[in-house]
């Protein structure tokens, strides 16, 4: 089967590394999606274990659609009856770009009409009550090339299940995982997040360190499809649990100046099962220090959209604190335009990343690397 993994802007390389570590080799990325081949067991495995992909799509057809008649005709050729029953709740999700078909709502309506007419004919029913399990049909029309797929995930893969309390401007879990994966952090190396907020970055770091699959405890839409072999999800979960690292590891450090943030982060860490791996404390970023020679700071500091006050001073003090840790590395994500100038020092690498529809930059400041051997987190 042809599979497709949508990814957030700027994290393609991280997802491709994760796929290589899972044994999928080199997978091409195009237009914000990574393509690979697999079977239903791979669908289950990717949904359970992939840290930074947004969804796992099953590609059913790809064709040129310069008009609605052609779109309807080609969608009608897909064997929807292999996936759906008369009770399936069929939802549409898609986008149209640089094509003759630019009206997303109308395009989705034409696709659904083709699906419904095919199901009526093949299943021998007059009506589809849509009171059953959900199935999301994903469509992408780019330069008149239509890709029709089924969303096997349902809820986005960023919904791990542990983050249930609301807190201002949270970082998406899949993006946080990409920050951790692409940083200098590895199991056993000192880690700190000095703007922990609701705890997403340290929790994702702990899951990464423990090799705990991010989707181990959640459900997916493909579970209910009649064409999926029984036991696929169970085997994927069992495989993931076999990879988990159970031994004691050094604590991760997470702090925030807000007591409410730390309380929220601790609650989320408990739900994720990693509260024992993270030292949470209420502390001003400026007070952070460490006796450990090598380590990494990974943070999502305030951008200005969610904080009043002198942003330049905040980032300047952040940089001064970091430079007091001469052999540490620092990775932080921000949309603040003067972040690099205020932080100071020589940035090793900059990369643009989208975060909740906010254009951000990932700044990397490389410290010295210790000579250590570390485990593969996947």
C-alpha cells in the first residue's frame, strides 16, 4: 500500500530520520508529505511509534482532475466498499492549491457524492445513515493533480492523550518531539527546559529517553475498518513496549516562573507516566545553573504574542544564562524577530518551523560534545 505522512513545515528531516531508525530506509518528501510503502502492520506501527509525523494516510488514488466531472469519475472508481459500511460516518478534509478546482468545500462535496453513489450501488442500500464509526477522506489537489487518501489516524498524532489541561500557547507535541530529536540531547545527557509551560518539551524528551511510543495508549480510526487484519494494533503496541527502556536515568530539569505552569506540567507528566524522570520546579530562568559540564537547553520561550514586557531583555538574559554554561548546547524556538540579536553569541544553525500557524525560527547554539555512547531512542 502507498502511505503518506503529512509533516509540519521544517521538521521533514527529523521525521525522515525517525523513519530510517524504524527500518523504512530513505523516504522522499514532497509538498509537506513523506511517502513510503507498507501494509496494515506498518500502518499500526507508524501510528503508535512515529513521534513527529502529523498523520498516517493511506493513498487510494492519484489522478489529474482539471474539472469536477473528471474528479467525480475517478473517485467513483475507488473500491470504497472495502473500507466503509452503510453506517460509516464519512468526513472530508483537504485542500486545493494552484489548480482549476480551488473551492475546497465544493471539491469535498463532489468527492463525497461520488463515494455515496458508489456505496449505494455496491452495498445495495438506498441510504447511508452515517451513525457508525468515523472515517476521514483526505484530498489534496495541487496543480490539478488530485491525491485521494484515507486518514488512518483520526485525531492528529500530536494528541498523545496526556495533555488535557489548557495553558496559554502550548507547543504541539509532534513539534516538541522534533525539537528533541534534532537537538544534541540523548539519554543520560543533562537536559533543561527553563520555559517549560505546560510541560510538552520535557515530557517529549522523557518519552524519547525512555523509548516510550507516543501513541501507545491511544486509539486510531483504522481499528474499526473491516478490511484491517485483526491484531495489527496489538502487535504494534507489544513491539513498542518491548523497546522501552526501564532502567533509572538522570533526571531531566524543567522549570517555569509561573507556579500554575509547573503545576500543569507535573499533572501532564504524571498522565504520560514520566513524572519520575523530570525534576519540576518554580524558578526564574535567570536562576538556572548546573554543575554538569555537558548538557542541552531546549525551550520554547515567550514570543511576545503571549507575554507583556521587555522581550529584548528577556532574551538577552536568556543568552547570558546560557553562556554561563560554556560546554552546553542550546536549542530554542521563537517567532520574536530580535531573538538572535538579543540572545547574542554565534548561532550555529537557523531553521524555519511552523508552530500553530505561527512562523517561527529554530535557533541552535552548539556546545562541546562529550565522548559518550548513547542508546538509539527508537
